[in-house]
């Protein structure tokens, strides 16, 4: 039996958006509010990060920083839907 948690049974928004914010902050870039980053949930993350950072090189760095936080904290910030 398989369960599709992300977006079906649980809300991944806090972990994903906060990890994006973390990456942008570490790169000294503008950090949008969580609600302004919901468009990043679903599409390929690198493509979203490229739109936010402006270049492939910065998106690569942002992805590493995203994973740094998401792997330790963001992964556990999923909330069950009511």
C-alpha cells in the first residue's frame, strides 16, 4: 500500500516555503513571504529557484541550501489536512 502524502494527506507548504526562504536569505537575496512562494510547490524546484534567483548558478547554490534545511527541518513541517 502506498500513500501520497504531499498535497494529498498532508500540506507540504510550511517545509517547502520556509526552506526556500532559508536558501534565499543565505544568498542575501530578497525573501518573499510564505504565501508568495506557494507557486513553487509542484513545479521542478530548480526552475522555481532560477526564477527567484535569476541565474542557473545561483539556483544551483539555492538548491543545495534548500536541501540543507529541508533534510533536517522542513521534512518534518508537513501538517495533516483536517
